[in-house]
């Protein structure tokens, strides 16, 4: 049975797109490109399946759709660049079944030029068809914010850049069924660079406020109060808040090796943000020392090990490095997270605290790494012997803030 849409890649970009398509009444199939962790709850998935969403394993099904969107993840590879392995696998799988007049859209985070220089040759060679003549090809940056209930695919404008003007219009027609507003870029390279700018904007601004956090601690200044006051300015300022590191699937790109001139500010931001887990552990060791305890042999409880609040996704969560560094100091590490039933660090299971208050009272130090909605931070601040808050979520004076 033909479908309106095939979503290829069922991770953090693909599942929200499939959810939006199903909600819009499109017959939708999903095809996995590898072991992928999505951000939808089991209840949301059940509702999608009840409305006709199908996960298929037979790649032949990809040849019976009007639109195919590649949403394969592109994690950071061993060389620090984006790993396009799953995009390549998706492209080759689709190409062997690609039919004329199909619209193919790439949503995975990629370097500018990937759609034309990497994806197009794979599709054309594998199918014998020509992009812009036999099938439509376009890029659209994913703008998913997992867990955000205010901004969904329906009310978030969609940027589209097609290989030809006709490709752009075909993709615009598709996305026009899912969202309130479609924004046409000049081409796929411009659309790809939109994703680059948006991701790097986040990383650079987080790096700035992370550096401010370190500086303000040294100066004895409450950064959280500084940000609270600064965000009252109605122009020229957007509030970002510090944290223990930057997680998630959006990888900052400085374009080293992909352009004659890299992005020096982004490279510096990556360095700043990558140092934050170490800074958290440094602060933890100092707090223990101030209270007459050594990090060696200390019982440390980590609260929240996912990369984002109220989600189960652990992609690039700073909790991993924090735990590793604490263990290297000789600390005994345990964790609590309502969304993570088991957690491994360096291929070893980390003890999970069943009773949160008892664990906080027993630990020499409790570190709030992620602020889940279910945490009663006022109660925790009373129960914990020592509480280090890396999110600025506890009431003023109730804990030691980052």
C-alpha cells in the first residue's frame, strides 16, 4: 500500500517528524537506519501506531512513497567531524528503490554542501535517475526541541532549500501540510548553513555564560541573579544559563577541514563547554575539602543523568564525564534519575538510588546535574549533607551553585 511519507531514521529527528505527519493525516512509514534513541514517550508512540504509523523493515516499502525524508543521526566521529555513515546507508537503501517524481529531503545535521556533493551522487548512481529532472531533492534543517510543548513542528517555521526551484516548491508543498509557515532558502547550501548557524549560536552563547559562571564564582558574584536581571532588557539580549556541559544531538561545527577558513569562535566555544564537566568535579572536590572530607572514598550522588530535563535521552550528557572524573579521584558514585532505570559508565553499572531522600542524606555530596520536574529541590536541599546545584534550580541559599 503506497504511503505519503517515509521517514528514514527513527531517532531524535525522525520520530518527531513522523509524529507531526501522522497528526496532519499523512500515511506514514518509518524505517530505522541503526540503533536509534528517540525522544517520544511510549504513550506517544502508541498513539502514532493507533493512527496508522507503521515501522517497516522491508526496504522495498521505500519505493512506494511520494516523499522520503532522511533523518539519520550524524554524531561526532573519531576525527571530531560529523559521521555521515548512517546518512550514506539511508541514501544507498533509498536509491535502489527510488522512483521518478519522488521528493527526497535531507534533515540530518550536515556540513554545507552535503546535499549536493554527497547525497545527490549516491541517489543518482543508485537509482539511475537525475535530481531536478526525475526526482526532487532538497534540504531542510530539523528544528526539533525535544520536550518543548510551546514550540512544535506545527508552529515552528520550516526552512527549505531545493536543488532547483521546482525542488524547493515540491518540498514546500509537503511541509506546508505540517507547519504554519514555510521559509524558502536560495538553495540547499543556504538551508544547510541555517542549521549550522542555529546550532553554533546555541553553543557559543552557552560557552559565554559558562565562562561567566566560572568568573562570577571567583568574584563572589551570583551569576543567576545577574542573568535574572539582564533578561529584563527588552532588546539586544537573550538569556542563556550555565550548566555542567552541553549535551544533545546538535553538534557544534567549526568546519575545520571543510572550508578554507574555520570558525575560530565556535572552536573556542567547544573548548570552553568541554571543560565544564571537569570544572564541576573541581568544585565538588573543593566543597568536600571545605567540609573536612576528601574526594577519595567520598559517596557522591548524581541527580539526573540525561542531557535534557524530563527526557530519557542520554546523548552526550555531561553526567558521563563527571562520573568518570569522580571515579578517577576515588569517589564512590551512585545516581538517581526517574527516566533512567540503569546506567553504565566505562561499561560498568553505576548503582541506582531507589530512595532519593535517603540516598541524598547518606551521600557526602549530592550533585544536581539535570533538573527533572519531579525533583523537590527544596526538600533535597534540606536532606542532603552537601548539595552542588549545576543548574541554578534551587532556592537562593539552599545549595552551592555552579
